[in-house]
């Protein structure tokens, strides 16, 4: 990968206190008022597990009219909390002005959200604003599953003169309904670690899950895959939160989650490897089902066109051509011929049924 070989990153334990050799970043999705911020921050500080308090000050929203954070007014509060609790403080920045204000208020860590890291121009402007300061930066993956965009954002920030970088895996936007809010695609953060040796990668289970009932499950998968930490949204009254109420958990719930997941990390290596492989299989199964659903939607489009031009559903030449091509491809990938035959037969049968249903409905 051109341009990445010279990058170096400071190990987490060289500049942050870790819990069980693991980084925990937690705090409210957005700062709503001083009482909410102080109560949540003190609850997290009491756990002795959370060295970094995350707090959304400026909140990019998809549509206007929703709570967009209270802005710079929260920065002095964060300074006071930092001095009182000893925690480092992280704030999301979406433009150079945000970064400049954070620097003036002694914020320890900036983070670039998924809607910012997807924009190379804005990342470059923020990089220019922090140039030479050496401030630590967390960089979330872009909303789209584009590894090069993620790497590009990291490179731009590195070139601004900081090597305290943390990549944050928060999942990717998908158009298809799934169990989680965002599709994990675990292979991308794992590939990132291979492309950029030494970079710490932590997981944001809150944004992947989208619902607190799945947060621990996602966090467990991240730990099984040897992620370097977790970034979890926490609010002392989650149901009353002005942003992302469903995915936030209380400091007490976070305490239970961390005890459940990090205490047994010393289990035998074969167990950990088994869990890691199963997590990757789960991920691939979800990807496979999404691809199959998309394929069948395309089959419906074919069926509609066939109805319009009065073409037969069954086309033996096309079927034989597909079978030969896909079988050759499958065998080249190491799949058994018998398995490929069975799979192609099932796909063909389902495709015919879909087109027959369309034809029947059209002729009613």
C-alpha cells in the first residue's frame, strides 16, 4: 500500500491507562445539559474502568429540526470534569472550527465521525487546523464500506503531525434490514490492522447494535477478534436521552458488561480462536444472505421485463451457460463440484418460482 509504510503509531499503553490491557471509552452520545454530563461522567469515573470520557458536543443530524448538541458551551464543563475525575476527554469534531475550539479548551482527544471521515476535503481541513499540535485523534470508519477512505483519513491526520491515532470500527450503513443498526463487516477492521501495522483499533458496539440489548453481544465479538478496546455510549438516564436513546446504557450497566466480558479474557487460546472463527462465519453468513436477497430482487426485474416482451421464463441455453460458468468459478475457488451443482439448482428453482409468481399476478 503506497504511502502507508512510513506511518507509525504510539501503543495505547504508552499514553492511556488500560483496564485488563484493554481501552474503554464511554460517555453520552451528546451533552444535553450540565447535570446530565456531570452525573454520567462521575458515574463512569467511579467504575475505575473508563480512562476516556467521550461526549458529543456538536451532533451532525441527517435532517434539521433534531437536537444538534449545545456546542462550545459544553467545553468548559468538560474541562472541569477532566480536572475533577482525572479522565481524558474526547470530543467529536466535524469541521476545523470545532477542532480549534477544542484545542483552546484543553480537550485531550478529538474524534472524526463516520460522516466526516467519508469526506477527504473536510478531513484535510481538520488536519490543517491541528497541524503540529500532536493532539490524539480517533477516526471512525466512513459510513460506506470503503477501506481506502478510512486509510486515507488516517494518513491525512498522521501527516498533520500526530501518531496518537485510534481507528474506531462502528459498522457500515446498509440499505437492507438487519439485526443491527449498522452492518459490522468485521473483515474490514481486521484488514485495516494488516494494512497499517501497529494501529490500535477499537470497536463502537453502540452504533453497530443500535439497541442496548445487542451491545454486549457485539462487544463480545469485538473482543474475540482481538480488538484493542471499546467505545460505548453511556447516559445516566438513557430513555430520556435527546439522541440515540435506544443504544445508550447506564454506567452501572456498563460495569456489568465489562465484568462479564473482560474478566474471562484469560480463557484458553483454542476457545478464543473458536469464538473468533465463529464470529467471522456469522459475518460472512449475513453478507451472503444480503447478496442472495439482492440477487432475487434482480431476478424479479428480469421477470417483469420478460412479462413485458412476452418471453419464456425457461431459457435452457442461458441456464446451461450460467451453470458452466458458475461451476468453473466455484471449483477454482475450492468448492466441491457437487455442492456447486446443488446450490445452482436451488437458485435456479427459486428464480423460476419468482418469475412464475410475477407472471401469474400480471395475468390476473
